[in-house]
């Protein structure tokens, strides 16, 4: 049995590694072409072709995480179909490799792929993505956060605040700060604008500050007071990690960072639907590798004399692509429709897991 597992595992791992390398080479080429065009647009002395290629290399772990379930499916289908066509799998079956034993053997291999995907998605890819963003920001001088910036919200003892951060520098200094203060009735109390800010303990140190106070909201008279100071200390529980979490895409964040950010949003009365879906997706997405391995096993029991191996492989690839599409659609639909985050993240894996087991049962045990 150990020899059998060694044979299957070695064949599948080599095929998956080869397919993954092929996909990464393709994505590296497309990303490099796009990034080299960015070099000409930026015209920044510190961002040359070498830095652009390094940036593209740093994005490879994210591509591996996104495509690994598909590469696992393609690689496993290719190995199973090749063993079936060459009658090697038939020999293995006559030697005692029953359907249950084959399923258990591939399940153990699938669990190793699950662990690999989790490590890549939760540790390697977020670190590499953050490093890539810092590398690019050193040439630009700042990390742009879109036209509207990053929005955060905080409740304090008497009032609540809406904070807008326009950009980040490589040393985590925030720029273009706007802090809107509201009382319990929802009336705006003040607007604080700062050129830059840094987090110091449980407070923000604002620089080049202009503070506008709106007085007596119950009266018809408009009373506005504007003060300008060089620096101002604003007490806040919003940490630098929370600001970075608001800047990064949810799918590029680690599981623990997502959990912490969700707690902050919930405590301050903000919707966390999008981040909750991504949190559960982070937990369930690695399990899709196990689903793909089980989905590929029935290909070992097909008869390839009447058909082409490439045709069956194409069908398997389409099944893997449909899984990825359904996974993304469920995330977007769950966010738009307000569906339960756990259900939105787990339903694609449950559907395709049940489908693969049903196909395996019908093809192997019934026929």
C-alpha cells in the first residue's frame, strides 16, 4: 500500500507542480507586460524595470492561491486519465485497490493540498502582497486608496467619528486625513482636516491641522469656528493595522486580520458583510482542493479507448472553472443580497463536493 501511495502521490504532485508552473509563467508574462507599461507612465526614478519585475514576482503567491484548486484538478485528472488509458489503474484495481481505498488515498493527498493552500493564502500571499505594495509606493511616494480613500468609523463616549484616509506612505504615515465628528443625534459637530497623521499608542498625532467647529445646531443661526494648529493629538482606538486592513483588499488579508477588522466594524456599528464572507471563504477555500481531488478520481474509471483523453480533461477543466465562477458569484450575490456569510462561502464547496461524491458513487459502485 505504501508503494501504491508513493506512486500515486508522486505522479499527482509532479503533474500539479507542472500545471501550476505553466499557469504562473503565463500570468508572469501578462503581469510583466502590464507593469512595464506602468513604469513608463509613472516616470519615477526609483521604479525601474528591475523593481517592476520584482513587483510581479511578489504577486506570484497570490496567483498560486487563486488558481491552485484548478491546477490541482487539471493535474489530478491528467494523472487519473493517463493511468486509466494505459491500463495501469486496472492493474492496480486487480491488485486490491478498491474504490474505498482509492478514495482514502487521494483524500490524504487532498488534505496536504488543503494545508498548502491555507499556508499560501493566510501567510505567504498577504506578506508578499504587502511587500509588493510597499515596493511600488516607494517609487510613487504614497499608496493611493482610490478616489474616495479609506473610510473607518469609531464610537467614543459621547460622539461618533467617521475617518477618511486619502493615502499611505511606505512608513505607514497617513495622508489627507478628514475626521467628521457627530453627536448622538447625528448632527455634525466638527470637521478636522490634517495633511498627515501617525498612530502613537492610543492616539493619532495630526500635523498641519485645520479644525472647523459647527456650533448650536438647534438654532437657525449659522455659527462656524475655524482654527488652525501645527499639530493635534486625537484620542482613538483605530490602530495602524486597522487602517492597513481598510486599504488592502479583503481577499489579500490573513484570517486573523480579517477577524480583528470584523470585530472593529461590528463594535462601531458598521456593516461587515463583505469581510465576513471573505473570512469564511478563507476558511473554506482551501477545502476546494480536496473537492477537486475527489472530483478527478472518477476519471480513473472511465474507458478512454472510445474517446480522447484531451476531451475528458477539457470537461474537467470546465468543471473547475465553473466552480471558481460559482465561488465568486456566490460571494458577490451574498454581499448584495445580504445572505448568511457562512452559507455564501460554504455552498460552492458543499455543492461540488456532493456532486463529485455522487459521480463517484454512480460511476464506480453502481456501474
